[in-house]
C-alpha cells in the first residue's frame, strides 16, 4: 500500500485535476451503482456532506437515535447546516419501526420543520440490516417524497457477510457513505456516492467546510490498493470475531453478544470491573476500551493466533 502511495500520480483535486482521485471516485461510484462519488477525509465528513446536500436550513432528517449520523458526529448537521434531527428508537436488528418512521414524517404545516430525509445505517453494531427493510424504507420515502441516505461505513462487511453485491445493497438509497479506513485498512478516507447533482452540491459543501484537498492522490492510491487486495479478506475478520465471541462466552462474570460481522460486545457487571479488565489487558499490550459495554473489533492486523492470546489474557483478567 505504501509503495502504491509513493508511486501515485497526483494533481490538484480542488480543480478535479488529480488523476488518482478521479479514477478512485469513478471506481467507487461504479462499485455502488451510482453516477458519481466524492473523496472525503472521514465518514463524519461524508455523512455530513450527504445530509447538507439533501436538506436546507429548517428541514429535518429522520434518524435512529443510536445511529452514527446522529449520536457520534458532534451534531454537525444541526450546528453547521441548521438541519433538525428527528430521532427514533432503533430496533434490535438495527432497523427502525416502519410505523414509527411514517408517523415521524411531518405534515406541511409552518409549525413543523420540513421532513426531507431518512438516514439509515448498515451495518449497525456489527449487525447486517435486512435488505427487505431497506426496500420498505425506500417505498415509504417515495410515498412521502423523501430522500434516503445510508451511512454504509461498514457496507463492505455487510456485502462480504451476505455475499450480496455492493450495488444491490446501495440501490435503494439516494446517497451512500462508505468508509475505507476501517476493515479495508486505508489510512484515511470515506467516499460519498450519489447522482451527479448531489455530488456537485457535496463538493461545494466540502470546500466550504475546509475539506478541499490538493495533491491527495497518495490517499486515493492507498484506498485503491485496499479495494484491490483487502475486501474479500474481511471474511477472515468475521471468522475471528466468531472465534472471539465463542471463547468469551465460556468465561464467567461477563455477558457476550455474539458477532455477525467483525464486532463483539462484552458487557460487564460494573464500570469498575470493566476498567480493571481494560487495565490488565493494556498492561499486556492488548488495547480495549474501559467501558461497561466493551466493543471489540477484529481487523486485518488481528490474526488467528491473536485470538487465542486475547482469550487467555481475558480469562486471567477476570480471575
């Protein structure tokens, strides 16, 4: 990957003159079955650009209260775009209640913000959200003349886990954000995909938000390498997560939520216990968050042998 970065031809991306970025944006757009895409510095930025490109000030997006676009992105849509979030509870499978979703759509009345967008997520907490729900959400959006955005930060994981083409998973959506710096292992970057007009608006927003890049083809080259070499191996991460979950479930004193893709959730009896386990593991060069609900994520640097060491050290920590 670093060799590809060193050899990347570059230009000025603010003027759409970087050949490596142009080629990457075209490749990702075709992968997801969309007209165009835009390289962004992060998933937070690509999601924000998507929301701002769909919604005007005083309009709203309807979103799960545990989804990343609402809970973990610093309120950017509201702070920077004047876009109001209307949150809904997230179902156990990562979807939203279609009944609640329809009830949340506002009537055309000056008392209310204007409903403009539904924002969904796939995967959610490591779970692949059923495509049937996405299609029903599309039908609901069409019924009420709404747009549909997907935070697909780990859409590649969903694709590999279900053996479903990316374009099929992305098809119901007007815009999709995909992240390259998680399981695919690129150092930086997410891409926003959609039609040409939406991406044109997003490019303007990106510039306004300080995200215009110059000779950034070195980053595109890293992502291009990841797309060519790191996609199918996501299945290894999923297998390692299953092994990790299975081993942790045999230990007493914790509750473990089994993985579907590359995430395992460990729930402790108290914050104190979680911090003690985290400290014990970190002292042995295994870094986990000191949280009562601890998320463990497998990735390309975690090998099968690492899982056994993690399980052994976890067991010792709990004792």
